[in-house]
C-alpha cells in the first residue's frame, strides 16, 4: 500500500510539474501574432492533457496493480469518458459555488424573514452551515467523485461510467474520510504556513532556498493527499477480469458493473 501510494504521488507530482511548466510557458509567451497565439493555445492544451493523463494513468495503475507510466496508453484511450465525467463534476462544483453566492446575496432577506416570522435574530449558524456545506461539496465530495470516476473508467465498461453510478459510489464513508483527512492535514494545514519563515533567516540566497524547499514540500504533500484518495477509490473497484497489459488490450474497460 505504502509503495503504491508513494509511487503514485511521485508520478502525479512529476507529470503535474510538467503541466505547470507548460502553463508557465503560456504566461511568458508574447501573444503578438497568430503564431504566438497558436503556441499559447497549444501550451494550454498540453497542460490540460498532462493534468488529466497524470491522474487517469495513476488511477488505471492502481486498479490494475501496475506502475502508472505503463498505463499511459490505456489512460489516453479513456480520456473522452474522463472528460465527460470531469464536465459533470465541474458543473456540480460550480453549482455549489453559485448557490453560495446566491445565498450570500440574499442573506439579509433571510434574516429579515426570520425576524418577521418569529422574532429570530440568531441566524448566523444557518449562514455558517450553508458555507461549510459548500466547502464539503467542493473540497471533499468533488475530489472523491473525480477519483471514483477515474477508477471506474479504468475498471468498468463505458456504459457503466456513463450511467453516473460512480456519483453514489463516491459517497462511501471510507473514501470520504480519507479524502477529508487528506485535504485537512495534507493540503489546508500546510498551506497555512506558506508565508511562514524563521525570523532569524537571513535575506539572502538561503531565504530563496528555504522558500523553494518549503513550497516543494507543500506541493508534495498535496500530491500525496490526492494519491491516497485515488488509492482508496481504486480499492472499491474489483480486480478486472483481464490484465489489460498488452498494447491493444482493453479498448475501454475490462468488465461490466456487477448487478
């Protein structure tokens, strides 16, 4: 388990770093003519594909018990269904954000209605509950759903992924627990120290090295959190009937969802 999670985290971190380099190249590409615009669009496309391939190949490797770099071909063949699942999850995530914005814009109306209905003035807990519900959806449910979609695409047939049953499979308590703890301990907590530096640190090259090492550690911990979520989601997918080891094996998925 430990070796698989660490290998997955290192793989995702490496490929995502390449995607980050592509985004950095996009930011520094002058869009002065048609050629440069085409280069910028290509860099954005490459970054997006690398981000999807890193997680998709990692999920396929965890489901099939193989290194993620050996699953690149199979992951590339599954990109259309992964894109469809990402679109659904993106709509759910943005919908939650829209609802929170809508609620905040009408918070005063709710408070006034509560006072008029029963002279209720302590409504802060309602607004806090709405906020934390949206946080739970966007920071716990969304990663759990995406990890489940990736592992289902790796282990099941296309029609089983298109039925969206992975949305309910992503609500299993073990996956939500691992995802929530990973986000809290390996993402939110390290990011609280992103601007921290020892007071005795000299303003020299040492400070630059310290900042680089600190950011690299925060980046690695976030990748570890995602790898743990993928590993937990992969454990919920039964071992495929076929090994999918050959270059042409498994046109999409290897088994149907058990009834």
